[in-house]
C-alpha cells in the first residue's frame, strides 16, 4: 500500500501535464501559489504545483503513520522535488523540474557505488536490501550492486534524453510518469529470472 502511494503524485502530475493548456496563466493552482505563470509552459508549472502539494500531503501522512519518521529514500525524493519544483515555480522555468530526475537517479547510483565505504561491515547496499532473499558470494553481491548502480545511471541518461534531446521534450511527461517505472520493473524482473537459482530455501 505504501509503495502504491508513491505513485499517486506522479499520476496527478501526468494528469495535469496532459490536461492543462500550456498558455493558461489563470489556472486555480497557479493562483493558489501566487504565480503569474509562464508563456507556453503553464501545464508543467501547474503539474509541478500539483506534484509538490500531493507529495507534501502523502508524505506528511506517511510521516505520521510511520511514527514520525520517513525512510531515507523518501526524504531524498521529497527534498529534491520541493527544491527543484520550487525553483521551477519561482522562475517559471521548467528546466529545473526536468533536471530533477536526472540528478536524483545519479544520487541513487552514487549511493549504491559508495555504500560499502560507509557501512561498518563493508557490505554493499544491495546486499542489505536483498540479503534475506538471495544467497550470493561476496563477488556476486558486488556485481549485483554495480548492476543496480548502472541501471540508475541508464535511467538518468534516459531522463536526460527525453527531457532535453528527443523532440524537444515532447514525451518527457509520459516517460516521467510511466517510462521509468517500466524500466525499473523490467530490470527487477530480469534480475529475479537471472538469479532464480540463488534464492534462499524456504527454511532459511
């Protein structure tokens, strides 16, 4: 249920992005935050406003239900969204909200690569996540950890491609809302297929 809640802000973002007129400077959400809007990017500004508000509401609810705490990943996503989204709204420039996912995925890649250096047992992050599921050698965990880091680098490059290169960002909203989820889930499915013989026994 908690994982599904993380997708609600993305759905709201995509809906507003696709339904709001880019030239509409009088949208209620823009008036709510006191923004004069942009020239022809008001759909992104409205969608960004909806994204920030929905994330604050949902993560605020999670903060309360999780005994006044959020997971590190949730803090990072919330912080990056508010900072880059806020800059986007203040400057009425959608460059910064497009840049957010590029940098966010690079941060996750760096977290996987550097995790052995910042843990007492020198275990990579992926081992702490999937240790109860897989039985791998030390080199196996290193390889899997590197694969996850590489996946986030690829994700960052894809976001950069769809946001700034391919058809001037025409399909950036679609990729942000659905494309990266498809890439992520496909990677996870492939991982489980490749590593199926390394599953721990039910007794373990």
